[in-house]
């Protein structure tokens, strides 16, 4: 559902940039260059829903499923990495995205 609109989706194609599993948590990553002002939530939602359905069916045994939006920009000889960790309050709703935490790192050459 998006708002009050129920959407029927079949044969969804998705691309997953990276998925990790650590200590019972699956994290799906979407990566972009530069620092866009916004992003397409479905790029996190569809992979999240895929792993959520696998969890419900018992195909995977995990405690939580996270989504990480990662951006990178080169600035003056080093890279700035921004990580935003998201979840979905309602796994069936694209519009239930919420921010769990965020961080920024500077990668400098040695």
C-alpha cells in the first residue's frame, strides 16, 4: 500500500547493490555517487520485502532486516561516505520508511 492506495505488483525486477548478514541481521545496501537530495524508496523497499518474505516462509533465520542508503562523494583528495540506516514500520507499506541512524566518514589516503 502507498497511502490509501493498494497496488498489485507482479513480476517486479530489482537490483541489489549489496546484501550482508551479521549476527542475525540482514542489511540491504543501495549505493549512489554524490549526495542526491532524495532517492527512490522502492530501491530499498523491494529488496527489504524480498528478504522479509523469505524470513516469514522460514527460508532464512534472521532477527531483523535493515536497509542502508550509502552515498559517496570525492572532495579535495578524499572521499566522504554517508550512511543512512532505514527500516519499515509496516513491511507491506512502501510509505512506512523510517530512519534508524546515520553516520558520515571521511576516507583519507595514508
